[in-house]
């Protein structure tokens, strides 16, 4: 049997979950033996060229590009995993959800203390720039998500065990303490 | 800004800088200035020796306090489910048209503010609004026009009340258009009662005798939870403390409940006497009536009743003629917060703080008001106490069912011919009740308010009592022409609004639940969504800190149980359905940035 193919992405996240993935330390060598990485910041493959078994996504959706990316993952991955608080609940970026988008954009581009008064006051609107969503969405509100790994970031042990389980089909064996946070 | 300083110092002085009177201070400032600005907050804190945050925390907690101006005239229009059923929508539109601003805002000239408010205890005469403390019921579009014209002309709000209600609503001190709507009188509350007779009997025996009599009556709390009153008093009496307190919970905020309003209007003597009996039983010298802000219009009248009782020596030194038993009652006003019906939150609020529930233990009977042992009892419970003192526990216990003795006041509203107050024996079936109130043929009945149960036809044979269908008094009849899910949605919005925000399961959970409900109502739900909705209900109920969150999912949980098909027929038969619409979600940001939404390829 060929190795399971894994793809990963960070949407509206901070890459902290990916950092936590690297925290599996030397087990990463075992991981390389176990799976093949496809589209991912880990190997910098930009586009899907084949169907993947597992897609792991960090971060929620704050703009149209996130949505496009997420839908692309859903199309190209058999199993989709939401990794970490932002992917599951929106996380820190979702703190803007109670503030009208207009206020957020005006604060960032028109009223911020770091704006150079000589610059033209404009909210960026080039067509190449992703469009901001009305609020930050958790992944499962946009596409079907199969599994959720909680944490900010999820602990390396949790990610490792979950990946191992998905790759080998063995039973998930994680003590409660690994995903209990208070 | 000399004015602010003057108003604040006058308010603070009139309550002798007593921090437990912070709500009263803030109310005086709010009434005088139409807002409690940052400057006023700083000055209140400075003069009362409280931190700015303490004062600001209280100002922002309560619905009837506001940091921003709410106008010379402030209209609070009830948005409870029954108000909506009775035509609240058209009334709101009429207000908006006449005033020229939308709900949640202030007119351009700053004169009139329009705001929503949770149930104001007038469900039997909706649509209703409170304008500057004055209640206007049975509103029509024509009436709204008159009111707004009057406000624009600068008329005094109380002068705009035309016809007065019945009974004591006509009293010089009340002068309200509220109607009592007492439809059925029973032998406990609305039978003839001789003022003073209960306390006389009580003080003739020992406090233990009184507690035993209440235990013999098997009286249970009438607020909804049904805790045995005698046991509560016993705990309170035995608890160590320099002083003990009796607090009467007159914060009936459960949508659809208005029985306490009628008790307070018609038989307050019986209530205050019940408080004196409680005071004698638990060893308290002071009683506090915590009155919800919505019933402010009754305050002067109740003060007068208290004065009369003092003159008759039912209150005061050697109360009831018992040497050494001193007992008096003061009234503490709330300021608009459903959560303050929860006893520990009520105590916090009565102490002049944010109405957030406390951790228990210690229970209020151990450490309550001011840290002293306190018994918190419902208005109706304390009235029943007076009757039990006169007629005896055995007499009381001969009525009702095994675990629900005596009679119960029901506030009936919604789709029935005769909404109002019914004093019934516990154990009446829903069917009998519906027949009495003229609500046969109902699709559903909400019993116990939103935090209670919503039942359908299959349950109409069940009895109203703690073992079958318990209630604090709220009964809302819903006819077949109503969309039940919309009513459920209204209830959930109520809980979101009224959650104190202290614990996450309640603060965030109710929003999550409501979003799920909306997804299903919009036709975007799947089987998984329904299953998730059910499990969220369990999480919020199981993990919330107080009774609010422990019951807030009930409208959904009980309708899923009793009206499952209403949900199922809305589900899409697919494995997953997103409720997400990309084009819609980028509209706002594109408009602000002045660009055209382009979603091809997404």
C-alpha cells in the first residue's frame, strides 16, 4: 500500500499550530516514513496535483481567499481535520466579530496612528486583494469537517497521535489531559 | 459641567454615601440627566469611595441605566414572544414612523429614545411599553400617534394616561392604566383576609412553631424552583450570624409571569405580613422587598402600605404586639435584569452591585445579604405564609397533590379568550385550564415560561404540579396559527440578552444554540445540525453556573422532544449543508472599500 498523502494549510491563523506540529521533534523522521506530504507550507507545494487522504487546516476563514483555499482542500482531501482554536471556533481573529467591518477597516487604514498623513487615505481595493468577510468563520460552517483537534495550539502529542491514528487506522489513544485546558 | 457635579452630589448625599444604595444613586442621576456619562461615573465613584470600574460595572449591567443619552422621553417597548403575538411589530413600526428613528436609538433632536425591553409583566395586556416609568398597555397605532404627539409637545407622561385600570390601579398613588384581570379567586390568596391576623397567630407561638406549621403545610417556593419553605427557614434560623434577613423576591422577570404584579397591587398587606412572619421565624429584624424596576409605578403605593402597617403595629417595634420582636421592611428597586430573579444575584443587586450569581455554597441561608443568613422568598410564597398562619398547615396541605400542596396563582396569556390571573388548586390538568381560559384547540402551551417546558396536545392531560408540569406561574397559550419555532427563537434571544455573561457555557452557548436554530429555520440544517443542536443544549444546561443557563436551552430541548417534526421537516436530506453565502458575506467590506464583489472562481 502506498503511503497516505497529507496536505496542510494555515488560513486565518498564526502558524502556531504548524509550529506545534514541528514540536513532535524527532518523531518527524518517523512521520516522513509514514506519510507523504503534498500541498503544505512544510514543503512549499502550492497546488493540488493529486487527491490527498488527509487535509489538516489551521485557522478560520476571514477573507474570500481563505474560503477558496478551504473549498479546494475539501475537494482534494478525503478527510479534513480542523486544527486548533481558530479553525474550530474562529479564535483570536474572531475577536473582530462584534465590531462592524466598516469600523475595523477604517481603524486599520484611515485612523491608525501609523498612517502617514501624506499618503492618500484609502481602504485597499485592488481586485487582487482578497475580500474581507463580514465576520471570521470557523471551518465547519463553510465545509464539512471530519475531525477537530482542540488547543491553542494543540499539543504536539495530540497532533502526533491523531496523525498516527489516521495513517495507521489504529485506535486513538490520548489521555484526557492532553486536550483538557482548564 | 457644573450640572453633573450638582446632580451627582445631591444623589449621593440623599443615600448617605451608602454603597448598598448605588443602584438608587445611579437611577437618580440617570433620571436627572437622561444618561450616566463617564464624567458622572467618575464623580459617583469619587464621592462614594468606590472605584470607577465598580460604578461603571453597575451602570453597564442594568438595562435601564445608560452611559449614552436615552432622551427626555424614553420608550421601552416590550419585545417578549406574547407581545410579538399581540401585534408588537406594527406598534414598533408606528413608533419609528412617528418619532423618526429606529428602535435602539435616539431621535435627531435627542428628545425621544426608542428601546426594546424584555417582558415587563404585562403579558395579559400587550402590546405594552414603559415610558419614563409609566406603563402603557394595549397599545394601538392610533394611541402611539397620540403618545408621540404628546411627547413632542413636551407633555408630562403620567398626564397622558387616559383610563385607569381596576382596583388599586386607581389609587391616587398608582394611577395606572394597568388592569388586574383577576379571573378566578381561590381560597389562599384572593379570599377575604383580615390584616394583622397572621402575625398575631404567629407571635403567639415560638418561631419553631411557625416553622413547623409551614412544614406541616408542605409549602414550596412559588417562584418556580419549589424549594420547601419551612426547610429554608429552618436552615436560615439555625445559621450563625449577628443578624438575619428576609428578602422578598419581587423581580418576576420570567416572560409570561405577572401574578406578583397583581399581588403587589391588590394584597400587599398580606405579603408584608408574610415577611414579618418570616422575620419572626428566622430571627430577622429587617426585610427587603426587591422590586423589579418595571414595577416602579407601584413603589409610592407600597411605601404607603408599609406606613399604614407601621401605624397598625404590624411592622415596627414590638411588631404584632410581641415584645422584643422588631421588624421592618424597606423597598429596594432593581434596574432591569432578569438574572436578578436568581436569589444570589438578587442579593448582589440589593447590595448595590452587578447582579451576577454567587458561587454556592455558601447558600444565602448561610451567607446572604451583607454576608448574613438570609431567606429569599417569592411574593406569592410569603402571601401563602400569611394564609397558612390563619388557617393552619393542615388546612393548606389538604389541597393540591401529594408533592404540590395548596393553590397556585397562574398568569395566563397568549392565544386565549380570557388572559389574566387564575388561582387554581395544584393538580388541575392542562386541558381543564385551557377550557377555563378559553384556549382550547391550542397547538402548544409554554408552562413555566421560556425556562420551563413547551408541551403539545399529547401532554394536555397532564397535571399542573411539581411532579408533572411545574411552573412559577407563567402559562402561555399558543394557537395553531403561530409559527412555534419563531416563538422558540424569541425565547432564545431573550436568554442571550439576559445572560449575565459570567460563565462561558451560558454567554457563548446560547448564541451558538441560537445560530444553529437559525440555520435550521432558514432551511440549511441537516440531520447532523439537529443532533449537534441537541448536544449543545445538554452542554449549556449541564455546565452553566446558575439556573439561567441550566434552563435556557429548554425552549429548544423541549420542542425537539415534543415537536420534533417541526424541525425535521425543515432539514435538508444531505450529509452536509453550509449556511454560508460568500457573496453576501463580502458585501459590507466591498462597499466600504468601494470595490465590486467578485466571487467567480471561488
